[in-house]
C-alpha cells in the first residue's frame, strides 16, 4: 500500500467520522458547506504538517526530512483531500441536507 493510498483512506475515515459520529456530526452539520470543506482541508493540513514536524524532530520517522519527503507529503495531502471531499459528497444522507428544499 502506498503513502498516497493510506492518505486517501485517512481522508475517507475523517469524512465519515464527521458525518456519522453522534455529537460531532451534529455540530459539523450546522456549518455551511464552504466552512465544512475548509475545516476538512485545514484538519488534513495540520496532520500533514504535524507528520513532517515529528519526522524532522526525529520523534517519529515516517517521512524523510528532505525536499523529496516534502514533495511526497504534499502528494499524500492532495490524495487525502480528494478522497475526503469525495467521501463526504457520496455519503448516504449527508449531502441531502445541503440541497435546497423545493
């Protein structure tokens, strides 16, 4: 399994957690569509930056602390973001709440 595939899986899991976990889904459901998308992108970015910071600090070595490692992490972030947004759009019952009535 590639790093991009793992990132995509993490993105889907994050989307499903915010869509279906009681309490969390209620608070998240009250946000506007744009705020939801930006929140997910920001959370995934924080995880990516945290991963790089931990790797460069030699606390957890999961990404090489090099230019190639940064490029790889950017690719993983993009894969996670795409999977996250796609999962949210196709999750049953979630996207219906954002459609205007009538």
